[in-house]
C-alpha cells in the first residue's frame, strides 16, 4: 500500500501552517510544509514537532519554475504522485502600501494567478485517483467579480472559458493597469481581488477538464475562502484565527472517498457560494 501524501504551498506560517497542523492531526499520510526559504520551512517543522506533530519539508518557490519541477519530480519519485494539493501561497499589498497600482497589479497577479497556474500545470498530472486539489482564493475575488463590467462578468462565469482565454484576460488586466487604463477596460481597482477572481475561475476550468479527461478518477478540485484571518498578510484586526481559517481548506482536502461534490465550486465556511 503506497503512502499517501499531502502538499501545502506557502505553509511555513499563517493559514498554510494552520492547514498543515490540522492535516497532521486528521490525515492518514505524510504532510509536507513547503516554503521558498529552507530555514523558515525547517523552523516550521520544528515548531509543529514541539506540539507533538510530525511533518516534513520540501523547498518550493511557486515563482520559480525550476523549484516547481524539482518538487514535482520529488513527489512523483517518492510517492508516485500527490493525493492532496493545497495551493495556499499568495501575496497581498497592504492598504497603506505606496507602490503604484501598476506595480501592485503585476506583482500580485504574478504570484497569485500565474505562479499558481504553473503549480497546477506541473502538479495536476501527478494527482492520484481520489485526489483533492484546493486553491485558497478569497471572498474579495467574488466581490471583485461583481465590480467588473458586464462583458467580463459574463466570461468569468461562462462554462466554456478556457485556461488560455482566462490567462489572456489576466494579462490584459496587468497590461491595462500599467497604462492606467484598467478602469476603462472594465476592471475594478483591486489587484488582489482580480488575482483571486482568476484563481477561482481557473479552479472551475480545471474541475471541468478533469471530469472530462479523467472521469473515473474521482478527483475533486475546488477554490475556497478561508475567511478574514489574523495573519501577517491580513493584519491583527481580522476576526478568525489561522486555525479557524484552516477549517474550510482542510474540509475540502479531506472530502471522503467516493464524494462527488463539491467539485469546481467556490466554498466558504464549508458551504458552496454563488459565483
């Protein structure tokens, strides 16, 4: 019987670390902390060990293609693939940040959308039958969707949007933001929200594709909102603790064998949300 494995990106702190903590207590298999920085990742392993929880570490910088392919090769060789993938790594500029919107758009989309897309390109083929893929998105993405113009909303809600079209729209947003023309193009004033709109739609595209290409494998792919959580990124005024923020991602990661839904949905507080 091969050992099962769960991989969580950006998990040396915050919600990611809380997700790993919960999986260590509930998941029958190896659980991997991954992080850009090896030292921080190993510190996180030690901090969980001090709680009596055993986890492992592998370096993974989602903004670095070589790092992604190296990690993918490792999990394929050691485990024959991946059973649970939680794409948690992401960034957000603080409200008070003075970086120009053009910079915020490019940097935010690069990590939250394009780098996560690269992760999925290399890791989706490794997801084993019965696997679970959870992309940590945000309610800000849903709110941003409602602030796009009607044509964009229609495409983002469409069942025939492709990954290529979606990526093109994300590139268009960055290009227009650089020229200061994004509002004219029908986009709202939120780089973070746009990146998470893109990630949620990408989750839906991948879910449809897997249902078509691997119909008997029972893989479930979903996007979720952990809620507003007290982290370095979201600040200390947020109502939820990281452990509370981990509840929905972990729920989706541990959907029981044979479950057929949710799949290709946006989930918050363990409930499917309208899109």
